[in-house]
C-alpha cells in the first residue's frame, strides 16, 4: 500500500545538508514533508534556505530513491517510525538530535520500560566477561531491555547474555537493513528478533562507515535511562556513548578497574571526572535507578477493586488469571472481543495496576482476589 507521508519523509531525508535537526525546524514552518518538497523556491528562500540547499531539495533523484526505498521496505517488512509518532521511543525523542525516522523490524515498545544500554571495548578481558555474565543474571529479576551496538566484545556479549537470561535486547545498527555488520553476529541478531528488535536510522545502501557508528552511538545513549560502560581503553566509541548519555542528562555507570589495566583506563577516567557513577553490582544499579523486581509488582488487591471493573475488564482478568501470561491476540480469541477493544481495555487495566504488560503484546494479571 502506497504511503505518501513516508514517501516524502524519505525524499526529505535524502536531501544533502538537511539532517534530523533541520528537518524538525522545517516542519515547524510547513505542515508536512510533502509541503517542504513541493513548496515554491521563493517560499523556501524566505525561511532562510540557501539556493544550493533548495537545488538539492528539488533534485528528482531524491524522489526516485524514496520510491525505491519504499518498495524495499514493503518487501522486507521494515517498519518506519516517525519522530512525531506515538510509537517513537519517548526517551530518544527528548534528545535534540534524535533521528527523524527510525527503522526497525518489530513492534516492541520501549516506553514505560526499564531500558539499559551496555557498551564497552571490543577487546573485552576475561574479568570483564565474568562481570557482565554475573550482572545479567542478577538483572534478570528486574526484566530490563538491554540496548547495545552488535559490535565485537562487550556489545555482542551483552546481547547474548540478555538472550540467555530471557531478556529483551535491541541492537542498533550503523547501516541499512540490506546488509549486516559484523557478519559473524548475524545469527545472534536473528535470535534477538524473537525477543527484541533491530533499529537503524539508515536506509538501504548505507554502509557501516566510521561516521555512521558515531551517529549510531547517540541512539544507544538516547534510548536508555542509563548507560553502563563495562570496560574501555583511554579512547573509544564506548566513551563517546557515555559522553552523549551524560549530555542527555542520563545516568552513566562505569566498572572500576586497576590503574595499570589498559581496558580500565576509560572507566576510571569517567568516574574520576564525575561523568559516571561507580558500579559494583546489579543491586547498585537498581538502587540508583529506583528499579523494583518485576515480581514485586504482583500485589494482591481486594474485592472492591474487582467490583470496580467493567464487564470487559472482568472477562479479560478472569482469562489472564488462568494463564501465567498471554498474548493480546490469544486474549481476543478466548474472549470473543475485537483486538482493538482488547488493547484499549488492557491499556486501561495497566493504568489501574490490574495487569502488567511485557514485550510483544504479552500481558499478565496482577495478584488475585483471595
């Protein structure tokens, strides 16, 4: 199905010299990307665009590329989330340089979830690996979403340990969906799609170039409420991510190490400069972020709360009580209610504290009526 809005959003994104910040500025003057792309030159000059930028904007090659990309996305079932969409990650939206378009594979929502970015050196030590393995085991009870960049070392270890502990994990790519880098991590990425997602701001044809990795780092930092640096040398991409998280006013944590250890220099420096809090274990992190174990949410509630539910809520709740967890579509089939009704009722029930939502439209009843 032809999506005109996305078509012009893509065309605008292909214009040289117009990045995400300028795109949002332009849409402050115009109602849509289509209006930006089709406005008269005099109107574009009036708001301050240079003649060269206007020429680039009007280049018909942008429209041809947008049409080709739209077909590619439809064929490969790639989802585009616009900056103004409700589904756009709320934490990332609060960053001034957030991508205007974000491309992904699944509908996993990260809003209202615990989200932690884990980054670090590609040359992870045995000690760092041991710490990360233990950390992920201890974080399991808090059920966070783990974000990283799919790179060698700490990144891929964080993704794989998340999968081992049945945690959702999201990989941020520095290229389009028409390729994968690094290739040895492709199987892990496929496994990640079962419980998490892959994100990128790059359309097909974009290669994993150095500048793209730096752009990717701001998404890793922006998506999360906190960024953890496991190990880092004096310089590296993980320190860039930590600096970005710090600039976004997010919590930053670092694992301390011995002064003479090369892969501890970066972490020690972050702690010394008060850009990161020293972290010893999962409980330190949970305490500072105010995380409670997911099981602590399974509180009992009384008969008065049950009586306050409407007919549909009672039906949904009674079905959920008989099952540990259930997908919204299964709830729809069992209850006979339309999926849109189910989702609307579940949202109300979640706000009331009657149900808990999990990734992938999975829901669970809170407590019991005993």
